[in-house]
C-alpha cells in the first residue's frame, strides 16, 4: 500500500480496494499472517480516505445570505 499511496489513488479507488481487502479478510481460509497484512493495508486505506475527505471538507464553500461564498468553517 505504501507504494500505491505515493502514486496517489483516487478516493473511489481507495474505497474499492478497502472493500476488496475486507472481503478477503472475511475469507475463512486466510492465514493469520495474511490477516495482519490485510489489516495494515486496510488501515492505510482508511487513513488515506480520511485525509482526502478532510481536505474536501475544508474546501467546501457555503453560500452566505447575500449570495457570496465564504470558506466552510
């Protein structure tokens, strides 16, 4: 995942990879070692998504009463 994070994947791709990771973790045949690896990958994906969502939230504009835009606060 570290390599992928450096390449900056979109939030949609991150959510898709997170979904795949969760599905693989739910497999009864996954080893404990693989589970830990998947967990780490999932946490990295969640952190990436959270950062992206926070960035978008900071850039959201709200419309004031007089029709002008103000920074979201």
